[in-house]
C-alpha cells in the first residue's frame, strides 16, 4: 500500500469509527429514512390521486427518501472535516508526503461504505416490505445515480466545513442546507416552479423517478414536477440531459470543495 492509500485510508477508518460511536448520526442516516418511508406509506398510498401509469403517490415519492438518505452525507462529511480540523488530525496526516486530495478521497471511501448500507436497507424495506414500485432493469442505473449524488453531497459538506471550525456549527449549518434544498427542490413534497432546476436534488430525484419507477428511457423528456399525473407537462430536458446536470453538480462541488478547503486550512 503506497502513501496515497495510507492517507486516504487513515481518514476513512477514523470517519467510520466516529460515525459508529455517534448514535445521533446513525439515527439520521439509518433509522430516520425508514421512519419517513412508513409515514409516506401511511399518508400517500390511498389518497385518491391518480398518478401516471397507475402508480401511487407513495411510489413516486419513494425516490425523495432515497435523495434525503444519500444527501445526509453533506452533514456527516461536514462534521468529519470540521472535527479533523479541530482535533489536529489534518496537521498530523499532512506530515505524510502525499496530495491534499486524499483528504477528500478518504471521506469518499468512508461515506461510500455507509451509503451502500443505507441503500441496501432502504431498498429492502421500501421495495421488499412496503411494496414501492420499481423497474428491475433500471435499478442498477438508479443505484449508480444515487452513489454519484452521494459524492456530490460530500463535496458540499467539504465546502461547508471549510468555513467552520466547530463540528457543532458544521452539523447545524449542513443540516439546515440539506433540509432547505430538500424542500426547495420538491424532493420532500411536490413543488412545480423554476427554483427546482437550481438544486441537484431535483435532478437526482427526477432522473431516478423516471428511470427506475416510471420506466422511461434516456431520450424521454423530464417533467418539472415530482408528482407526475397523466396531464403533467414535460420540460425540454431529456433524461440524459438530467444525468449530465447531476455530473456537473458533482464535479463543481468536488472541485470547489477541495480548492476552498485547501485555501481555508493550513494543510
């Protein structure tokens, strides 16, 4: 194992240990999404609204819980980076002759472990127990999109941590940012206005919804609203264009996160 691997794995192992010790973090990353699924199932399954292709409101809202669950990495990574600044971990590992980019790589490794666990639990409970509809052939694509969004969430957490030295402050600001974007994007509750297009959550939920729930193809047009009825109007964006937007948000958050963190710290 070379020095680059050592630095990245050092951060990854430290992050995993800290998350496992923090019961509050584990609640928000594992238990809360399951609770939300139950609430959505009880609230939306039999509300009488007619969805496209005969789907229930719960079916089309399930992707929003996926987006919330993976996006919580914004909070956990912001706390992790702030904690590393506070306890001197970054100064210690910086003595190793390797790139600063491995700080981000270490976070990606550790968060990927939890994101995979989250998706397995969420899919098992949502699809297996509560019976949410999905298109089996498109599920690997949906899984990949969720993981890409997870990397973008880590980048956003890194940006937030760059301006905050306190883990408590990072936790509060990151949670506020994550929850605000969830509502503004229409990922939690239906929202049909121009603001959604400026949030990565909208693109992730909409692409996931149309590919893995509705069963659209990559060339089909995206809808502006996350509740899709037979009379909903489509945008001019094809689904493959939505995927490009997800990749653009991810690249922007990573690049900005690493650059700003490097400038704001003494790594």
